[in-house]
């Protein structure tokens, strides 16, 4: 029976983030968009999309949400329990932390940078 993805670990600059279930990665890379005319498809063009990691970090005593807010030019690693590891270089935290009371105080975090590379 195949081993399927169940858990993932998110790190920035080697530091493990305490992330909740549901972390996800968009590998980024080449996206293509179709160009159409009045009567036919003319073709397509390509553009580069950023790599993106989204996760929620529960807030614990002593944690620094400001540290999450200030992440720039970081290396984000997304390690799957199925053996794949992806790296996003030159990543930054996109939005300031929003802290919600209850349920562990989950803080949604979004990182974007260069398209993901397989480690």
C-alpha cells in the first residue's frame, strides 16, 4: 500500500515552526495563459509565479509574532512525511500576524519567494 502525505514540517532558515495540520505549498513556476481572438485561439504566453507556503502557527507563551511578521529574504523548507522536501528561497512573510484567541491562538502565515525547488 502506498504511503500518502499526512504530515509536513515548515521551517524558515532552518528553524522549525510549530504549525497546525493543513500546511500547504504552491510550488510556483511557469503558469501559462491562453490568448484568444474573435474566432480562434492565438496561442499562449508564460509568466513566472512565486512559490508559496501557507500554514497556521499556534501562539504559545514566549512566542514572538513580531518575528513572523519580520521574516524577509528567508529560506522556507516544506518537508513531507513521504520524503519530498521543497525549498523556497528569498521568501518573505506577506501579511502581519492576526492573533485569534481560543483554539490555540492560531496565527495564519503566508510566505512567498522564488519558485520551489526539490531538495
